[in-house]
C-alpha cells in the first residue's frame, strides 16, 4: 500500500482508489498497533510468571 500511495499521480488518476488505499493503510496500521500492544501485555505477563 505504501508503494501504491507513493505514486504521486495516483490521486490525480483515481482519487477513489487513493482514498480507499489510504483508509486501508490506516486500518492496517491501527491493527498492527493493537497487535503490538497485546504482544507487549502478554510479554509482560510471561515475564511476571517466569519471575
């Protein structure tokens, strides 16, 4: 998605595709952030359990 959005002419050629890809990228980044937060919580629990 980053590569597609890096194409400076995408917005001019197809504004809807640009918007769709921008939203999809934002959604994917949000999901990644949530997954990273969950991983950190689980890692902290593992460390607590292991002492």
